[in-house]
């Protein structure tokens, strides 16, 4: 698996595909392992890197459903996943994540959000009813290049993303049903656990 993950890191760098940063990946893997996650939902497959990381650290018979819009990325992800021992554990659903979320059935004990940053709050509202008791929602890049906590104005092209991510953080901190820890390293990672 290490050789495959390394190959994926090189591919991501060479093709400018954003994948989870090492510090966030470490927290993600640790959280999945501690929880012994059995049914995981991922929003944003990209090349399948984080899906494989989670599969490697979850319960032995983990089921991962991952949502991706880009046909090109799905093809690449399938290619990588098929080289892994987890090809039977991971299902990629093609299409718009928000639409796909409303078609899912059953509950998930872990949700990883790593797709369109401006849609995080919509994803949150859609996944909350799908979360088991004590289920966890992890959201990547919540600090977005440092702009989310900065008092400086973000560049115009990032204005909406930063505004929406601030709304997401406010929402997860204010929701009584969630207990949230925010890790500020690099691009930030928010871990929200559903209170029992």
C-alpha cells in the first residue's frame, strides 16, 4: 500500500490535483482508526487517495461510498483503487454530490467532506440525518490558505469560499448536537462528533 500511496502523491503533484495534506491525513487516519469506522461517506473522491487512507485505517470490512463529479477523476480513482486491496470496499458514485446525498440510504459512522468549499454548509445539512449516534464529520481545508481566520480581506476570487467556510465553522460550533475540534495546521481540518 505504501508504494501505491506514494505513486498517488507523485501523480497528484505532477497533475496539480489537490489531495489531503500530511498533517490532516494523520489526524484523519487516527480518527478513523480510533472509531473503527465501518461505513464511511466521502464527499469528493478526487483520485481516491483519502478513500484508500481511510480504508487502510478503518474496520476490516469497511464500506466506503465516495461521491465525485468529474468523470476524469473517477477514471483515475478507479484505476488506483483497483490496484489496492480495498477495491471491493470502495464504491464511487458519479454526479453532483448534493443530488447524490439525497439518494443515499442507511447511516454512516464517518463522513469526510473534501469537495467544493463553498458547499460545505449544504453538505453538512444533508449529512446530519445520515449520521449514526456518535458519528463523526471531518471537513478538510476549513482554514482555506489562512484566509478564514485572517482579518485581511481575501482576494476577490476567494471571497465567497471564505465567507461560506466561516459560516460552516460557525454552524458546527453552534450546533448543540455536535462537539467540534478544529485543527489549524496547514489548511485546517474540522472534526465534529455527534453527541449521544
